[in-house]
């Protein structure tokens, strides 16, 4: 039988976990952890955000398994992957709704524009912000304006920006990230295009 071929299939482990065997879940978790994390990372492209979402996903998985609501007929991994996918989508939805006035300190985790190579979005928005979007940049919170100015006008690295403004690199990255999110939102609201 199939049961015999696969040492402790997911289905059996789930049944053991539902009877209170913690160890069974640890085996299950270890078996699928890397695939789930990789999926999240490819969705959000940020290790800290991926780690946060990863924890949310497994809290939800444990919750559903414990409550006895799980009935996926042995399709455990695809089910977990769907939860992971939805967690990624929710994350982007939350990001879109994020109000400008929130302190960027709260959102350190999400700022991750690669230090070495500016992303295409960084460059695209970068060069043109200066000419087209000056009036929008002026509407950003002061600390976001400062980072945009140092990054775009002065071409400073995030490491230098962090030192100059006396914050962590993560915070400097976060501020740039939020500046870009806010600018995109204002462009949409005010019908400004970059063409």
C-alpha cells in the first residue's frame, strides 16, 4: 500500500498530532518548512517579512489542525501553500492601505530595497522624481523626503543615509520604501503619470 511506501505520510502525522503528539507536528513542520518559506520569500522578496508571514502561516495551520477542521484528504502541502499564498496577498493589501502618517519606525521590517543594486523601481522613480514629482515629494513626511533627497540627489548609500540621519539601515530602507509607496499612491490619486 501507499502507506507502507512512505515513512509516516503527512496524513498519519496529522492524525498523531490531533491525538496530542507534538513530535508528529515537528516532523511534519521539518518536512515542509523550506518549501513554504521559499514560496513566501519569492512572493514578498524580503526575508524579515517572509519570516513574519511564515510564523503566521504555521500558527494558522496548527490552529486548523487542532480544531479538527482540517479535511484535505492527505493534500497537506498544497493546502499549506494556499494559506501561504493568501498570507502574501494579504500582506500586499495591508501595505497598500497603510496610511502615510504612521511613524516609519513601526514598519522597519518591510523596508528592503537591495543595498547594492538599486531596483528598477528605485531608478525609474529616482531619476524622474526630481523633475516631475517635486510637488509630490514635498507632500511626503519629512523623514521620507530626507531619504529620497539623499538617495536620489546625492546618490548616497543606505548605510551612509542611516549614519547621517542617525537611524538603523533598516529604518532608512523602510523610509525609502514608504516614500515610494506613498508617491505611487499620490500619483494614482492625482493622476500623475511618469510618461
